[in-house]
């Protein structure tokens, strides 16, 4: 099911949109520069905090709480015992011995997809042909059919239930206690099989027929012929037999440790892991996050510069071929500016948070350059004492 729509935008309207885009581009460039500088500070502070923590952490037994370690950064590995039974109170689904019960919901619903093709006309106006396609698919969440280009006949109802996680309030790691949120993400998820009794309870909560469906239930008339609004509700349990933590000891609880620079340290891993392994993993994650934010900042700069210069392409679109050439040129300018400004901002941020090391590197580089120049001049000033061929 699809339909096609053709729209025309005048040159003046495009010029107005380009002006708005230029303002957004300036804001985006500023935000990208701020993010790049902030990222350098964040990564350096995290590195220093983790380095500090690796030097002071104490590996202790999980079976005994030592009062002298109160407030210190400790590392433990031990068996995880949930306090209580995680359950979905709405449907009475529980998993004894698990650290969490997870509910995943999919709804059979309308999904809108669009594909556009634009053509610039003589005089700068633009004609856009957009094809909207509507299909029925199983998806998590709800597609807002009110935002569809053609909402009539493609309405999606609100699902009766949503995705949700139900974790135990706390768990024990040996003799230590830790909040349930800290262990839920570490657990291994497996399907939770339901029974007819579970279906009977669900029918009291949900309107419509409920059928057993693998690790959950199907809400609708016929699973073989789904209708818009039908639901698939599936459950899984998260189990965590053993875990390792690096955290502060606080009255028998494991809580974030505050390093001297204010950064918090709380490391966790499923299974048995040494303190050194956990700190190495945390440093690797910090480096990965640093490079991802750097990449995101560079993309932000590229998009921002492109938006800023886009108005030139619109102005030149009075002659369509000229507009294409100008856009190619402004795209190259945006790329060059991104390549120049991005690394410069990263360097400034790095220097700002590591001034002493930066000055040391600059002095070392200056001394090496001076030594190279001095040696070359000395070699050039030496007389040539080699015997001539005539002798």
C-alpha cells in the first residue's frame, strides 16, 4: 500500500530554509567543538581515576567483611545470591533464583516508509516526489501513526503493556550487599517458559484472547493471522551465579568509590575476574568511548559546516548546473575545515587538561629540532679534507 506526493518549493522558500540551516550549522559547530574539548577532559580524568584506583585497590575475601577496609576501594569475587524473587506484579510472572525478570513486548502495527527524489528547476525552485509506503510489521514500542503522511486507515492503537525489567532490590556477593540494578545487566538471559495458569492471569488483565506462545503469550484472535494491535509478550530471566566487583566498602555494601579528582569508580564483571583485568577492561572502554566521541564530534563539525555553506548552493541554484558545482565546492571546503578544525580542537583540549606534559613534549620537540639544525649546520661548515683525484 503506497501513494506518491509531489511538492514544489520556491527559490525564496528554499533560501529562507537555508538561512535557518546556516544558523543551526553554527550552533552545531559550536556544540561539536564543546563536545570535543569536554571529551578530552572526561577521558583524561577517567584515565587518572582508574590509574589511581588500580594502585590502591585491595583484593579481599568476599566471605568476610573487614572493618579496617571501611571506605577503601576493594576487589571481590564471589557467589551471587539474590535477595528476594524478581516478579512482574501485573501478570504474576516470577523467576525464583534469578536476579531479574525481563518483559519484552512487540505489537503488530502499521509502519510508514518514505523515499524522495528531488529535482532543481531553472530559477531555483525545487520539485520533490515522495513515495510513502505502508506495511504491517511486528515492532517494539509504537509507531506514532498521527505523524504519518496518510494517517487515515493506518491507525496504531496504544499497547496495553510495554517493555519492562523487574530486578531484585539487592543481592549478596558473599557477605557483601549490592543493589539489584548493579547485577541485572551482568546476568545471562534465558527464555522463561509460561504455563496455562499464567495465561489465565493475563486474560484477567488484558482485553482479548491470550494464547501461549513460546517464552510468553500472544494477545489476539489468531496467531496465524495477526491483526493490527495484536501483541507478543515474551519473558526471560537473568541469572548470575558468580560476579566480581571493584567498589568502595560502605557498611557491608558495595558502592561507588570517589577518586581524588572526583570521578567515581564502580567496576563489575560476570564470573571471576582479577582486579588488574577489570581495570584493563575499564581503560579499554574509556579509550573506545573517547574515540567514538571524537568521531561523533568530527561528524558534527562536517554537518555543521555543510549546513552553514548550503545557502551558497541554494543561491547558485538559479542555474541548476551552477548550484551542483557550488555544492561540490562547499562540500570540499566543509571537509577541509573539519579536517583542520577537528584535530586542532582535540589538541587544544588535550593541552588544556595536560599542560605540564604538553609543555614537556613541546620543549622536547624544540630541543630535538634545535639539535638537528645545529648538527646540519656544523656538518655544512666543515672543510672538505678528502684528497683530490689529481693527487
